C-alpha cells in the first residue's frame, strides 16, 4: 500500500503535462520543515483585505519560517490568490486541538476570533499533506491555535494600530501570569477595532474581541485548561460590480451599497444597505493526562454558539432599489437600440447625482409612506381588516445562528522509533436559519407572503410563507419568510503511526467517519405543504481516508519528501438541499466526493540558504454545485444544481531565501498552477416556487475551463535588511498571472448556442472564457525595537501596493443570469485590487 500511495504522488506528472509552477519554503532544520511548531505570520483577515468576502482565509495561518507560505499568505492575498487553488475548507483550523470547521460547509469561520492577534499569533502550523498530532487533517494542512492560559507571554502587552483598510483604529491589551507557584496560570486579551468609514466609501467597522483562559496544573500528570474567546462585529460591506459602473463613475471602488439618508433633525448620514453582524463565542475545556514520559491522553470539549446575520434590503411590488440593477445601466438600453434612454442613464451616472448612483433612502421611505393599504383577514382571522402603511421596502436580518458541540479524545504514545497517535471525535452542529425585520422604513407593517407565488399560483394559500397564520402582519423583530433548523452530526476515528530512522522518516494515517444530517422546518410553507414542516429524512454518509508520506535524508542539509492521500468526503448539507428555505428536497442520489492527491518536495536547509521545490497534484470528483438565481429563459427564480462536478489541480511551488552579505537577504517565490474544471457535469433546474423540474439531465460542457476568480500563477522577489540595532526593512515586488473570470455553467450548454453556428460571433462570445490582464503590486514592510529599562517598545508598519496600482482587475465571475438573445445583457462582475494602503502599529511590553 505504501508503494502505491507514493506512486500516486507521481501519477499526475506522468499523465498530464505540468503547466503550473509555484511556491517557496524557508526552513531551518529537517524538524522545522516536517514537524513545524511555527509562528503565524498574520492571522487577522482585516489586516490584509477589508473587502474580502470569500477569499482563501486559510492562507493567513501559515508559517513565517516558510518563505512561500508567508509570501503567498501576505503579499499575494491582495490579488485573491489561493495557495494550490484550494478553498479554505481544505485546511483544518483547530483551537486547542479541536477542529472548528463548520459541518454545513466545511469552512472555519475566522470572525469567531477576529482581533485576538496576541492569542492566534503563534499557531502551530503544518503545510499540506503531513502527519498531524491532533487530527487526520486536511489536504491543505492544519493550524492549531493554542488558546491555553500559558500560551500568552508573562506580563503586559499593549498595542495600538492605525490603518486605512477595513478598520482605521485598533487597540489591544493582553496580560498573562505564566504558570505560578500554586499551579495556576491566567491570561486575558481584549481588543477593539473601529472605522467610521473604511477604505471603500460607505463601509464601516465596529468590533470588540475578548479572551480569557485559566489553567490548573493539578499534579505532574493532570492539567486542566478553560478558555473563552469571542468577537462581536458589525461591518458595512461592499460587493463587486460591473465594470460599466466603475467606468461611468470613474471609480474602481465605487460602492452602490450605501446612500444618503436625511434624519428628522435635518442631518444627513451615509447608510449602508448590506451589513454583516456576528458574535459566535468559543468555549473549550481541555484535560491533559501524562500517563508516563512516553504516553499522553488529551480529552477536550468545545462549545460554540451565537448569532450571525446579513442585513439587507427586501421589497414587495416595487422597483428594484439597487443602483446597479441592469435596467438602470446605459448598456441595457443601447442594446435595445433605445439611445435616448441610454443617454439619459449615462448622464445620470456620470453626473455623480447620488439619487441614481447610490441607494435612494428618501425614495424608499416615500414609497412606504404613500402605500396606504387594507389587509383583509389579517393574521388568519376572518373579518380582521387592518389598514395602514404597508411596506414596499424593508431592511431584514437573514440569520444563520450556530450551536456546535465537539467532544474529542487523542492518545499519543512513543515506542522506540515509532510514535502512535489515535483519536476519536464527535461533533454536533445545529444551524437556525430564519429572517426578522430590522427596519420597516417608515411603514406600519409587512405582510408575510411570497410575491412570486402570488404571480405563479391561483390558490392564495400557496403564497403563504407560514400557513399556520395566513396574511400575517409582521413588525420589527418578528420572524418571517423562512424558518428552519439544519442538524449535522459527524463521528470520526483516526490512527497514525510515525517512524524515524537514520536516513528515512515515514508516517501513515487512516480515518473513518460517519456523517448524517437532516432539515427540521418550523414553518409549513403554502407551496410545499407536505415537505416543509417538521423533520425531514435523515441522509447518512460513511467515509474513509488514508495518507502516507516518506522523507529521505540525502544529507543533514538535503531532503526529499513524498506524500499521498486518498479520501472520500460527505457532501455538505448546504449543497445537498435544493432550497432549504422552503422545503426538504435534495439532489438526486447524493453521494460522497472522492479526492486523491500527492506531492513531492526537494528541500535544502543551510544556515544562509533555504530552498523548497514542490510538485503537487489533486483531483476531486463527484462534487455538487448549487445556486439560486432568476433565469431569464424560464422567466422565474430557479435552483440550478450540477452533480458530478470534478476539479483538477496541479502545479509547481518554488521558493528560495538566502543571505547575500551582512544583514541583507533576498527571497524569491513562484507559483505556477493549473486549476481546472475536469468533467461535464449533469445539471437539473428546479423552479424555486414549486416542485417542478424545469430541465433535467442537462450536460454542462465545463471540462478544461479554468477555475476563476484568482491568479492561477504568481511570483515575488524581495529584499530584506536587518540592522544590528533591532530594526529591519523589506520590499517585495509581486506579479500575478493567468487570471480568469469564473464561468457560468448555463452558457456552456447546447441550448445556449443552439441558434448560432460556430462562425457566428455570438458563439465565441457565449462559450469563451474571459482571461484578465496580468497585474502587479509593490509592498514594503519594516520595524524597530527598543529596550527602555524594563519596557520593550516595538514599531511595525507595512504599505501594500506602494505604486497605487488601481487598474489591476484581480478577479471576478460571470453572472449566472444569461440571455442567449443578448449575450452582453448581464455583464460579469469584477473586482479591482485596492490601491495604496497601510498598517502601522506600536507595541509596549512589560
């Protein structure tokens, strides 16, 4: 089996030409490269990119001793680069040895501990496929945040930071007692982050984070630790938009998510219509039993619970209030040969009149104020007629509240040259998904009915979101629309063995897991009377995983390593349910995904020269892809589900870091990747408001399209000088290549081009994938430390995109909406890399 696993790492190299090159690693010894206990370079998303909504956050928890990981995690992040093309769900993030990934989507939610940099600063990190002392791990590796009381350095640490990114100010205070003579240790950290307005106009940021831990050494064999951490955050967001919007406004960061609102006292404020709110604390209790000098048992419990929401606009029987609605763009009217309307909207956009370029809050209040309405039989009571201002526009909170409990026990044993690790985990997660009204915008009530169902069905009961109370009048704070729970359970056992010999080190690991989930509806929906209320059928998936690796020590300074893994993974509940908001329907015949992957590494580790060269290969098969959108051909909202979606990743990572002379060193990294869709998935299209299957077994010709929204390749060269008096300065030039818009599947079907011939320009306009221009940025970093008596003062700062390159389109995607009679009717959404931005910090330690 070992031979087959090792050969797997070579299989991609033998079968498919290598079109990818990437990465670099700086290591000090073989133990550094293969068994890292390494500090985190940076662990707070907001320190990097204030406008990120879906980037590869796992890149931020990487070793500062690995030159490729630190470069890609910091210098490449501004361009939305994803290491090896993986999403963040492929890296296991743990707190005190307990995995934190969400069972409904696989991602760890970094906002749970955002701002606690002093706590997350020194995470134990291993890259990619490696052994793991806590868990089987992910194919992207793992990071373990040590949130115990003794993880904080003894004494006080006070820091202030100023930036022009997501937040403008950050104050952080941390204190640790260290282990005291009575066997107790305590530590705590608090931070606050604030911006009245961030880098992008109309955004704001308010956050407060906290951490407390207590540790008791009962005796030489038993230790207990209790940790509590959390981060309450509210932030005004921005989305990425059409390039037409940026060109019309002359601003590549134009944000249509806000508008001016006039208050009762006559003052005007900027109000954002897209707000994120989160507060999901984590509590861990850990018991460590040192059975003897070579045997250890760690048993832990993690509980995570709290609320998260997106506050957004909603409307009924009213015009779309968003400024970038396609009918408000000049290009829409020009395509209809209506130059008068096109010129009118062009003039409105270019004038800068915020009545047209931003949310017009005054217009929304005016529409509500003038909508006098009498609701008959209100709240399901015959003859109960209620008159008042019925809301056409509201602000609503879309809640996804989490309760998660994990129990884990991990056993470690050293037997001569072999180290054995075995563990068992069980995680239960319940997500409560529902909506509430946050602001009626001057109206008296909102009626809880579905306006699209009113149009599609003759039976008035079908429009009721909850038939238990028909024609329900809803006010601020009331739940409405949809209301359900998603229950996820996962049980896992794993075992791992490591052997260390003079010339060869070997590890092998095996994992078995069982996962099941189900939906529990709170509302009985009028369109799905038999499939919305109560507990659904339970879906169960059994999975297994195996991985192995070998290190050959050519000398004390040169090493060759090879790793390989084969695993199956349960599909995520968020993808399996077609429209869980209203019903418990699932995709046909849901099945496990399959992943096989491997890498091969050559490592040099000299005192003044570190280098890593890596080839990696990964195939992921049978994934499910599901989205909801308005389909112009079918003229209704649909749930578009693709099954049997395959992905392919391969590439080369190269990195070198070496001393030139004195305190001057240089580094260079390169990432050359090939990240593709690798199958022709089958799509089924479901009408959102009924059980109708609109289209079935529709072949989507996605094979060999690039996975978009990120640079597939990137490179960086840098210089750093470290002075003798505790100061340093560094500069990196970064270049990003092979960037594509992520393709819309419906444009790659036979029906999309059935009216064209291959010589028609619309043929290529429909199916060709857009490749974006290459781009670059220049970053500098520096700092100095001082010792003043018993006080230590350090200053640190960095500037990203020093040349203020604001014309680089760093990513984007094609809209799912598609009109085959007018290919350009729904243009793609794109994002530009932020211009010059800075972060400076002063830290006092005593």
